[in-house]
């Protein structure tokens, strides 16, 4: 029997947006589970790579804009050269910013959809055929609980993530009989590079997030370590019979 702590031994994972934040935590957790990891980000993911190598696993960092089809194809080629394949894809790279609909520009709408949604299409397109051919694969997409708890100023973001949930359900239908599952994880507000640097001057993460947490059943702000277990589970054989689903991990705020 496989050691449960190494349930992804021999697998290769690709994690987008892996330089910081949730992507860094997912990459590290998958490595802890035994996988080697290709780290994809606009920026060098050297800190993430060092953490993975310290666990005795291989990490290769590739700089790539996941919204750019040519860059994604080149990255997929680098993955094939370095590891031969991708078994687990975590479509995590994403951006978010508040903008009331009235002032939201078409350029910002397209930029956000390209980063969050087009990237999910492009990376899945690059790696799903190999998973299907080998008869085993996991695609895990990042959604958000804000598709159910819709705050003002988020039309662009909520649209991108609701589309990702639809994409997840639809692609699962096409890949299910080939041993490839497609699921999503929908976190609530979580302490990351993005959420701690995107706040207005003078506003602290702890202040905002402990106020938001009062809406949750579990009344504390989330850390990336609260979310990684869901990704680890969906990547594992324990989740082999689960596909097309969205796991909400938000301390019991949005009850689906
Ligand atoms: N943190 C939260 O509260 C929260 C809640 C729900 C969902 N999410 C989702 O989780 C994901 C990660 O969020 P986070 O808070 O860790 O973000 P973050 O800003 O801390 O990190 C995002 C990473 O993605 C990379 N990235 C951005 N655009 C890219 C591009 N075009 N190509 C390649 N890499 C790119 C960035 O360089 C960065 O390393 C996002 O999809 C986000 O929407 C986050």
C-alpha cells in the first residue's frame, strides 16, 4: 500500500501562478505528497522551487504569461522536455481587483478574463490530451466563493470564476471516461501576496479579514494552509470518482 503521505509519488504536477500565494502553497503541498512540479508564473518562482527541492522533489520554474497561447505552448514543450508529461494541472494563476461596473473599462474586463479564464482553457488544452492518452489525469481549477456572495465592484471577476465553474462541469463530461477528472476549488478570502498587497493604504489584512470572517461558521481568516488539503485530495486517487464538482473551502460562509 502507498504511504498516504506520498500518495502522489511518481506524478508530475503543473501549477500556474506558483511564485507566491495559493499557487506556491499548492505546489509545495503536491511536492510534499510526492509529486515533482513545474512552476509556471510571470515571475521566477525560485522561492517555491527551493522549498520543493528541500522536500527532495524536483521543481522546474518556467516564466510564462498563461494568457498568451504561444507562451503556453512553449511552456508545455518545456514541461515535456523536463518531465515527459503532466499528470496534475492546477489552473491557479489569476488576478483580481475591485472596479464598479460603471467605471470598469473594456480593456480591464478583457485583461482579467484573459488571465483567469483564457489561461484555464489554454493550459487544459495543452495538457488534457496527454492525460487522456495515459488514462489518468487531474485538472483542478481555481474558482472563488464570491461567485455565490457577490460583492459590488466584481462583475469581471465573478464572471471569470463562474465561467470556470461551467468549464469545469463541461470538460469533466468529455474526459470522465478517460480517467481524467476536472474539478474546482472555491476558496473564501485567504491571506496571500495578492490579498495583502491589494488593499487600500492604511487598511490592514487582519482588520478586513477578521470582519469578513464574522460571516463564516468558522470565524477566523483563512491561510493558504487551510485550502491546500482540498487540492491534494482532488489530485489523489481518493477523488477518482468525483468530477465536475466545485469544493467550497471558506470556513462555512457560502452554503451551496
Ligand atoms: N486569495 C484569495 O482570497 C482568493 C480567494 C478565492 C480565489 N482565489 C483565487 O486563487 C488564485 C490565486 O490567488 P492568490 O491570492 O494566491 O493570488 P496572488 O496574487 O497572491 O498570486 C498570483 C500569482 O499568479 C501569477 N500570475 C498572475 N497573472 C499571471 C499570468 N498572466 N501568467 C502567469 N502567472 C500569473 C502572479 O505572478 C502571482 O505569482 C487566483 O485564481 C484567485 O482568483 C484567491
